[in-house]
C-alpha cells in the first residue's frame, strides 16, 4: 500500500503517522521529493481501513498494491486452484454440473441423475432449501430432500451439490459433497464464516447486484477461515433489460480468471429464466473460458415445483452437452 502525504505537511504529523502504523505492525519506507512524501507500507496492509487513512487531514491519496481479497487474488497465488468434489475436479479440464432446481422425488432424481451422468455430467445438483423471492412459493423439502439426494448419489455414483442457507443445517449436509451458497446469501457473512471453518468445498454464487470485487471479498471470508476450496459462480446480474431473467455477465468470466486463482463456473439457467435461452448462454460461457457449468435439468420440466420455465428436459440437456464438447474442442484447437 502507498500513502501519498499532502505537500508541506508538518514533519511531526508524518512521524506520528509512521509511529501509529508501526504500532499496528505495519512497516514504512519513506521517499521525499519536491516537498512531497510517499510512504510505502509493508506488512498486513489488508487489515488497514483505506477510508480511515483518507480521513486523516494530511493524507492526499491511498493506493492499494495488494487487493483486500489477497487470499483469493492471483497476485498472491498465481497457479490455478483445483477444487475436488468427489471424483470431479473443478478448475482442471471442464466440469459439467446439472440436476433439478429442487429435489422432488426418488423417481425424478433417478431419471435426472442417470441422464446427467449419461451426458457427461460430473456433479449432480439438487436443492433442498430453496430461498425463494416469495414466501408463498415452494421452499424445498429440506432434510428429506437431502436424504433423497444422498440415496441418488449412492445409486448413480455422482458427487452432489446442494444449497445451504443456514450454518445450523451443516449436520444434514454430511452426505453432500459440495455446499452451494446462493446469490441471495452471497453477503451472509456469518454463513460464509461458518463455511470457512469446515472443509467441504463451497460453490459461491454472485449476488444479482454484486460487483466482482464484492464476490471476491465474500470468497475471502471462506478462504480466511481456512477453507481453500471455493468455486465462484456467475449466474447473471440485474439489468434494465426484462428480456431475460438476469443479464449473464460473460465478461466477468475472463475478468475473474485474471483476478483470481479460484475456478469460475457459470449458471446459465438462472440468468436465462427460460429453457430456450439456456443453450446459447451456456455455449457463450464455455467459449469465454468458464471452468464449468451448473445447469437445471428436470425429467418433466413442465411439472417442476421450482424454476420450471428454465429447466431443460433430459433430451435438451444431452443435446447441449454435445454442443459443449464441440465448443470446447474448437477453443482448445
Ligand atoms: C439455484 O441454484 O437454484 C438458485 C436459487 O440460484 P441463485 O442463488 O443463483 O438464484
Ligand atoms: Mn433454481
């Protein structure tokens, strides 16, 4: 971090700032030129509050050299992180993850899981706790749904991901391989902190109104707690357009890949809101360098209890999986 001190600041004020910083364990190297002073700070600068420094009357400018999301940053960790979810590896090759929005029945799960596996899917999704916008909408079947998901996992042999909405649910997720934090909970810092203190991988979705910097700081909560297994998920942000449920931020994929070593996957289903839009968005995400996709698939989309309109049929998913392979071959050629 660099601090630029205003011109003609009294020497005593600069000295007192240096002492104050050293009390906080921050070392300083000082450079003076033409009546101006610049301090280069070394140490745990991510613990410093930029706003508080800027509020000092003689501080002209503060410039961070290491981002506050230092553990998530590629600057401090240049190699790609690979997150293992059962036998699947996210961040190495391509990871197709799919399944219904919500776990509804054994029959549904059997049908969808087999279709997902046959099409090359490596991780099965299925929601048990559904944080819905309306309190009157279907909220998921909770613990019994997690039992069904675990049963399908055993029978079909795919690792699973499911959304957790409260740390108190953790014991119920013992048989779940990856914990999803939904867009609505991206800034539930107590939940993020709790997930940092356990070892299951976390799929962290970007909130509809969050910047990529805010997403990275949410990831940092989990990393700082000691859990290095975080996968980021772009799922569309809110825009003025009403033609799709959300606007898929395709540019966030290469931007995040540059900023962080964490794998970046895309959920085209919640961005699309409509099954017909899912394949083109999915293919765009693959072409833009996503490490994987999370897609909603249902054996009978029209009967789905949640997100029916955007759920792909098993046949449509199989067709999309073929196209994904072709796009991957084309970009890898
Ligand atoms: C979901 O994955 O079913 C879901 C609710 O997604 P999001 O949190 O992105 O809205
Ligand atoms: Mn959904």
